[in-house]
C-alpha cells in the first residue's frame, strides 16, 4: 500500500480548527477586517473579495475565544474560490505563520486541542 496521498488531498503539518471569528489583515499598505474560517498553530484561512498575490507578506490580528489578541506575521500560500452560496465572488486565502513566539504557539495549540468531540479537525 502506498503512503503517497492522491493529488486531490492535502495533509497539513499542523491541524486546524474551524474558527469563524474576525481577523484584521494588513497587506501591501492596506488594512481590512474580514471573516476567518480556520485556525491552527501553522496558519489560518480567511475570506476576502479582492485578489492578493501568493507569497505576499502580511500581518494578521485575531482573538482566540477566551483569550487576548494575537498579532503575527505570515505569508500567503494559497487561494481558492469560496463554494458557500452566501459568499459568492469571494476567495478563501490560506496563510502560513512566520516563526511564532512560543507563547503564541501554545495559545493557538490550546485552542485547537480544546475542540469538542464532534467538531472536525481540518
């Protein structure tokens, strides 16, 4: 049996948890507030209606529920069309965090691992 994943599957280095909070994004001299869709200690994804170039450096600010604000640097790694009917025309962007301070990493890890039994890891 082969250990190679089919091309339509993607295995993350770090698990992500569904997260529908807001995230502030600063990229190319512009700041906007948008909806986050998932969060993990390696990165996050968010919805936006304008194109951002892959490999763009950005700063994201978000609040972990029950915790304080986190502001970290990241790099845009991918984008895809949002399939949700209510978000037609918007894209989902995936960013990878640049090296995180250990405290921020632990706070995000604690949030991801605190998910309920029936909540999927994505």
